């Protein structure tokens, strides 16, 4: 099986300020200063109730290959702004950070760290862009795909977006993220080759147009693929030509061979009306086992409406609106400094802002997911300082960090730390998982969420609370440090 970018060095894929700041850190004698950065996101796309974590495996591959070539160093040297000693540091660069990440496939929520990096500040700073673009992109596509799969209510969903994606990597890794989130397969052949995703497809309108008649096209396809014959019926006229010719091809070509027409696909027109009428025609012909698939720029909203309108559909081919997350094509992940060690002692750092939503949580932290032992459902996520422990044998009071009078006492709960180590002192400890395992894990984790959190419109807000110690530290910063930095 092929591997994706296994030997591709992307160390120079940074925002330029990461290199200029690193040079300045070196110049200020800070190359060995230990810092902690958190990646988190601010909003769930499309005001949904949750997002899906994805992209960790590609992040691990990037971090394993971090190094600077002589060509890279010559390019930087030609700029004339970098210290020669700093370029020598890059020449001998060896990744030495600790990195934690939420496992792929797990639901994630705004404000909580989903990747944490601890190590020399130059190194932790320099990997910012690749962490963000890797996790942001795949988490965005996985989140959109999860919505589409849930809208389909158990019907098959095929990812058909390769030709609409913003570039090669977006197409291939987008297909991967979509499969993790529950789609049944992809039209992207290389994604199947690399990741083992089922590859799916029927025919294009050009196949039908290449023959003198639609029936001749269907007949030729049936002869070519008798065991998996799926016919595109809307090239000319779905109900007057396409469906009748599909029925004829089944009767005259497939059935004499002992085969059955597997499916028809409709790619244009009023999909609800056409599917209802096509179902009537197929059933009248004794082809009740022939499935109906639709495509044509659909998403979770159209799927939901079609089903509410009584459309007779068995599967959906979803392209551009999935692979680009067209309705909201940006995932709001950010990467912020939360601690700097001074003389071996961790000193929390916090970003202030005139926008309250941009104020960060200080200190080195971790995240616990709290499950009700009786129901198995998630009750809340709790962000704590890294040295805190949770005693599951005692009641736990959680509270809204912005409205502290809103409190809840948890009994009979299980606390799971969801930030898992993937690098220790620069060495990977990540255990690769088969994509089918990640996909099954994702499905099981979504099942732990209350249905109210999974609504498309106005979902119940999932609780992401701060521990008392972390909340107190943040309050201390807010009350004593505003206006004193300068």
C-alpha cells in the first residue's frame, strides 16, 4: 500500500514570522527555554453541537520528518536577516518536544486543547502552521461529513468530491477524513490505494453520450459489469428515457445472465419527484431490489428535505459541498502560548483581548471527558491544570466558567483524559490505528453524545468547564494583569 508523503520534508511550510521569531529567540539566548502551546478552536462549524478530531496521523508523519536541508538553509541565508549561528542550529535541528493530541475520531468542543506541545520555544513555535493546517482541514471535513451521514439516517453516503477539492492534498486527505466520519466510500482512487478506503463510482454522462443511443450505452455497461451494474439515467430524460432503458437493459442483458440491476443514479432535476416516480416504475417491473442513488450538489440540508418530502432514496453521492465544506469552509483552530518556564519553574501566560472570546486559558493543562457510568453518555468536558487529579469516588461539582452560579454535581461518573501523548522528547510514541478502527471509534464516540447535542439547528451546548484551580488562576490574571504589560 502506498504511504502519503512519508518522506516529504515540510519543515519550511511555516508562516514566515515563525522563523523570524525563532531567530530572535535564538539571539536572545532563549533557544532552550521551555514553552507550552495549546491548539484549540473557537466555534463549531455551522453552529453545530460538536466537531470531529482528524488529521493526527498526518501530523505525526510531519513531525517525524522535521529537518532543514542545505537548500532550505541557503534560501534563508540569502535573505541576509538570520544569524549564522541560528542557521547552524537549524542545520543540526532535532525535534525534542512532547506532544499530546485528542485521538482521531473523537468529538471535540470549542475552547478545549486538542493538541498540546511542550518543548524548546523555537521548536514549539516553528510547527504552528503545520499543526493548524493539518488538524483544521481534516477536522473540518470530518465534521461536515458527520453531519451529512447523520442526515442520511442510515442510507449510504459516497464522497464524490475529488475534482472539486482545493488541490491534490485536500482531495486525498479530505476523502480520508470523510471516511473516518462515516461515509461509505470515495470516488478518489488514490485515496483508496493509500488508505484502504472503498472506492465507488458508476458512470459519467459522457459514457452515455459516447454511444448512438442510451440503450446501447446501458447494454454495453451491463455486459462490462454484470455483477455491479449501476446506470446513470438522467443524461436525456430520466422518466421517459433513462429509467425505461435501464429496465430494458436489466431484462434483455442482465436477467438472461442470472444477474440483477444493482442501482440507478439521478444527477439532476427534482430529485424527490424523480425518485418517487422512478421507484414506482422499477417496482412495477419487478425490480424492487434496484436501489436509487442521487447526487447533484447535495448536502445535509437537502438530504434532510428530500427525506421529509418522501423521496425514495437508498444512497447519496455528495461532492463539492462535502469536500470543501462549502457552507462554512474554515475551521477556527488557533495555537496559543500558555506557559513559559523560567529557572525551571512554569510561569503561566495568558492572552488578553478586547474580544472576550479571544481571551485564553493560562497554564499547562489537560482535558478530561466525564461519562455517566449508568447511561454511558458524556456529561461534560473539564479542562484542568496538568497536575490536578479527579477522584471518581467523590461527587464532582462543575460550573460554567462565565456564569459560575450555573453548577452541577456529578455522581457515579468516569473521567477519561482525552489528551494522549504522541511524542515524548521528540520521539514518536504514537500507535498507528487502521482506518477502519478509527472509523468505528468515531461512530462509537458520537453515540455517547446526547441527541440534543447532535441537532443541526440550535443544538444543546455541551459543557466545557474549567476546574476550580484553573478558573481561579484565570480570574487572578484577569483581575491583576490587565493593563500592566507594556
